[in-house]
C-alpha cells in the first residue's frame, strides 16, 4: 500500500469518532448493580446472561410488593382488633336478633372473612392482571396460528459482540404507531469499543448504542408506518427528570415500499423474495437516528433500504428468511428471521444479526433471556406470597414487641391455674393467677378465637364483651379490668388476653363462718349486682364461684362474660348459665330479665347457708339444685321451716324466700333487697 493510501486510511479512521479509542468512554448500567430498571422493564445481569422482564419494574416493584404484603398482614391484624371492638359493643348497639346472628357468624367462621379481604383483593387484582396477560398471549397465538398475521414480541439478538450492550425488541401490533404497541424498542445497556472487525449493520447498532449511552437516553422507540413512514421517540434523562422527545425521519422510498414491521406482520403469507423494505433499523437509518439523538434540530434522510431474500434458495434453512441492506456490499451483515412462519408454538418469530447465511443457530445463541410478561406476573405473584410469609413473621414480631412494651405482657408470670377447660389438645388454662415484677397478684383470662370445646364455643366473643362491660363499671364490689390485648391477631390462632384485679378466693370454697360474715357476703354481692343493673345490664351467671372475697374482706362480683345489655323491655338473651343456679324462666328459652341474677344470688345464699348448720338447709340446697337442673318447682319453705329454726335464722329465711320466688315479677330488685331487715341488722358485739 502506498504512503498516500495509508494516510487516507488513517484519516478515515480518526475522522469517525465512533471507531476512535481516544473518543471512547466506557459506561455500563450494570457497573453498580446487577439490576437495571427502564421504562421498558427490568434487566438483570448474571455473568454473561441478561434476563429481561418486560413491564416489570424492579426493585420498586419488590418494594411495592413488600409494602402490599405488609399492608395485607397489618390490615388483617388491625381488622382483627376492630372486629374484637365491634364484638365488644355489639350487645349494646345491635338488636337481639342481629346480635344472635353475629354470634352464629363467629361460631361458623364467617367473621374471619373480613380479615382476608385485603389479601383476597390483592389476589383478585393479580389474578385479573395475569388473566389479562394470558388472554393477550392467547389472542396473539390465535392470531399467529389462525389469523395468518403475526402479532406479539419479536426479539432481535444483536450478535455476540453486542449481546451485553443493547437489547432490541420488535413489537407487532394489529396496526402501526407508538400508541398501539407496533414499534421497535432499543434499550442501551453499555458502551462498546469498536476495534474489532464488525459488519456495517453491527457497526451502526454499536455506534448508536454508544451515542444513546453518552446522551443518557434510556429507551428509544422506532415506529414504522404502513407506507414506510418512520418516526423515533426517545426517553432521556435531564436535570428535570425523564423527558420524552419525538421526531420524524424521512426516507425517499416512503409511500412506495413496505416497512419491516408491516412485512413481519404479514410474513406468514409472504412467499416471494427480493422484496424491498423501508426500515428504521437499516444501517443508514440508524446513522441518521444517531445524528438526530446528538442534535434534535438536525434533519437527516436515510436512503438505503432492505432486501428480503427468497428462503427457497437456502435449501435446508427454509425455516429462515434473510434480510440484508440493498446495496449488496461486502461486510453488510444479515438479519436472520427464524420461525416467523411456524404455526407452532405460534410465536411471531425471532431475529438474529449474523455475518453469513451459513452460521448455525447454535452459534447464534444469545445470552439475552426474554421473559414473557405473563410469566413475569406469575413470578410477581409468587414473590407476593413469599413476601406475605416474610411480613407475617416480621409484623407478628413487631406486634408482640408492642404488646410487651405497651402492655408489659412478659412481666406477668404464672402463679397458679384458677380455671381450665378440656380441649382437643388436653387441659387448657383459661383463668390464671399471675403476678407482676412488684409481686402483686392479678388474674389473666385467655380466650382463643377457635373454640376450646363445644361448651365454650363463644369464649372469645364473651371475653371481649366482658372487657367492655368491666371498663364501663365502677364499683368496689365488681372486679376491675386492668388491661387487655390480642396475641397473634389476624388469624384463627388469635388469643384475647384480659388482665383484671385479683379479687380473692371464690365463695364456693371460702364459705361464711357465721351470720355476720353471711350478711357481708350477701350485702357485697347485692351492691355489685345493683351496680350492674344500674348500668342497664344483667350479669346472668351469678354463682357462688363468681362471687369473690378479697384479702381485705371486700366482696366482689367477677366473671361477667355472660353479662348482656338490656333492651327497651328490660330483657336480653342469655346464652350460658350454670344449670345449678338456673332460674325457672330461663328454661322457656325466651329473653330473660335482671331478675335471674336475684335467683342466682338466692341459690348461692342457700349454698352458703348449709354450712351455718341451719336446720333443713342441706336438703334445701340439694332440692334447689335438682329443681334448677330438671325444671322442677321449688319452694324454700318446704325444706326450711321458719317455726323450727332460731329467731336469728328466720331473717335469712325470709330474705332468701323473697329472692327465690318462682314468679320473677315478685322478686325484689337488688336495691330493694339491700333494705331487707336482715341485712340492716347491726353487727353483733362480742
């Protein structure tokens, strides 16, 4: 080569900046993170492979999924608290009929449905998105197989040299234009050094990729109209944020030759070769686009076109079609279109950039992996389920930590069991005496959401109501509620915990030793019942076990789980009672009044009386208990004869006889009974 020729070659090389090593500035979107998010979707780099998730935006989508999962879990837990609060006031705010229906919904699990509403909503939303994506995919396949027209996404693999530098997709819609999805998407990923021998097509794509990277262009859209109209639209980063810019590209053959996108859509029925195409991805068009990206005010005209080669000439490669620049120059390169005429699996096909028609498909394999959109949605749904499981533990720990901090849950240590129930897993403590760090005794009542056994189907329901009732009563003769919280809210494993003051031993075991103490028991119990009745409620489960005597001698009413708010008629439906203390009117199954509490206290009075050795009291207790259980009539005077007992014992008899009147309307109120002569007697002096 002559000296002049060598100088000309050198000048040509340095005059084209894209091929100059001095002008090359390395840039890689994966340099700081293996995840790169664009308007087109998410790219994940792993070694030599690049996974493309169209229309999925990580990591913001991961954060969004985690937030949605956390919101779902938090919603269920907060909703459980709201449901519990609603249960607590339901007796007061709802009609008796609606209240009974609510209890049935609790028993059959219907009340848990709102806990799953948010999760179900997100599940349905994801299902709809997935169904829409599957429908779109099915429609595309139907069109591909039966419609004789190609629709969908055609990946264009740029060859091994550009494999990690640029991602190219051809989206085939039912018509052309940006709005309906018919376009070519080019996403630059990293710059490339153009020092290796490249085809004209590879060099054009490489130079454009570098220009897009250097000008901070995130995504380039190229639209090809039915008659060869060419448009470009690019998203680039500015100081104000991402901005879309658009411009048209003129081609002399516009209006006469078909566009590449139109040809691909109709490629199923295209059987002839040597067809001229106009395309925005021809080498000269790519150079024009590069010039416009550098300076949007520039006008540029692309004059080259593409030639479709007749695939019949390639024998065994009839499944492929080849597209090349029309100038037929050496080193131009080819686009190999594969499977665009295949009916199965009905995809639009795949394009490869290659140097030769004889390059095998194995040698054209790319490290780019294009994930279908519907599969991306399925992966997102799976991620959501994993996130929910993670959030369940994280939020659960957070709620338990809050209970421990705010309610001091861990400071209550077990002392002894006061009441237990037999369940499927054995004996379960439902009432325990506990003590705090200072050594003070408290009572911890526990009720799981799921019933312990058939006799405690509404334990959670009743404890929620009891907590509400105690919070509204203020009497020294009624147990006071100290605190309450829910463990494991948001699931059927939830437990309602209530801490109350320790009222002492129950009077079924700590019996009165004389009539003075008997009078104290009866007076204290009546004052507690009076306070309950004055709040327009009935206790409905007065027994000796639910009347407590503290260490200071104060008598208190406890266990208000059966307490109900009275309606305008002064009645309520009571769903649970001790059969040994059951008033006669309970047996009819109708709504009952507060008079049943007077009967219950009268029954407890007979129970206490037998330990004071009053003649006939033991047989009276046995017959009364039997009558309550078996719906028999009971008359106290049949067993305790006033004329046969001591004078000081007669006052007790007349008091109990009034309380145990079979006619509920004849029973005095608690306030009236407190004025009974027996209870008004002054204490005896030693």
